[in-house]
C-alpha cells in the first residue's frame, strides 16, 4: 500500500536532488530540502508539504537544527537521502590536501554527520530508510577520478556496515550507485579539477574531456528516480546496494566478472597463507 512519507534530502537545489524533491512533492509526499543557500530553494514550491532549510553540512549545529525544525514542523522523519556531493578530477599526485579533504568532507563526512543526527529520531520511531547516493565510480572507478571514487567507495562501505547495524532497529540502509543521468553533474562547471596540472598526466585530461562531452547525452532520466526511491522505501526487504541505470548495471556486472576471474586466478595464493 502506498503511504506518503516525510523525506529529508540534502543537495536539493539542483541536479538529482532537485528532480527528486519536485517529483516527490507531485506524488504527495512531504519533503524537507536542504542547501547551502536558502535562496537556491526559493523556486521549488510554496506547498505546505515542502520545508526549505539552509544547512551547512560541515557544521554539526546547523545539521542538528535542521532536523529539529523538520520534526517540529512535520512530527517525524521517514526517509533521509544523502544526495549532496560533487566530483573532483585529477591524478592523486596533482591534487592538494585541501582539494582531497573538501571532496571527502562533502561526499562522505557530511553524510556521516547527517546520519548521526537523524538516528535519534529514526531509532525512536523504530522505522525509517537511509538512502545514500553513491556512484558507479564507487564500485568500478574510471580514469582520472581516484579521489572521487574513494569518497564513494567509503559511502557505499558505510552503507553496507550500517545496514547490518541498524536493521535490528527497523531502519533500512541503501546505497544507490547511479550511472550517467542527464543532470548538470557532467557539465564542466559542476565539477572540480586539480588546480595543479602536471604534463605527465595529460592523458587524464583526455578522459575528463570525454566525460564532459557526455553532458546531455547520458542514458539515465532523472525524472524516474523518485519512483525508484519510493519503491525502495515501501519494500519489506530493500536492497543494500542498487546500481541505477543500465550503464551502471553493465559496468558493475563487468567488474564482478573481472573480480571473480581474478580471484580464481590467484586462489592458490589466497589459500597459501592458511595453517597447513
């Protein structure tokens, strides 16, 4: 049976988050949308079912206050979607400590902070869904995105561990790993590249250019994502990992086949360290 829920969504002002907010509202759900700037949420909806909140995801107090406001307004939180994030491109040797830290801060540590502040409400209810928007790059990385891939590997790993920890409390956790969707993510102004370009890594620039050229041609339709997430929240046994899009599914399948083959090739070495 379809039940309207209260959704808390980070990164709601653009891309996948914006599409998700608009479609959930059209479906009759209640949505709290967060962004770094309140004015970036002003054109979404004036519905009583939508609460825009300015949140600094690097600030514990800001996140805590956003949940307090949400629960005061709507009485509960049913679904938390960690959607905020961005891509950082470049060879590891080219990236500065500040560039690396910022990508981890938003893509990974912000999600941890949001989940930590959501859990007291979800535990009290003994129900809820946490949906973390990872990436196919967090399972099968491409060239030139090693740090971004690391942030998404971490988010997917966190999701799997949390799923084990929280299931006894009635809280489900799912990592969504999308492939290419026609949002602004692949546009040059939506990505951050290493400020230091080393000529030894010029081949990486070619991979980045190929990725940018995909903008507007991706196979994924962002308007279909909301229905998928609703289906997850209505399932008694939702997936811990979901590869979203035919491209993500194929890329994950290829990685699994390669991994299985490599494991068999090195099986004797794997077993060689056991006590005889």
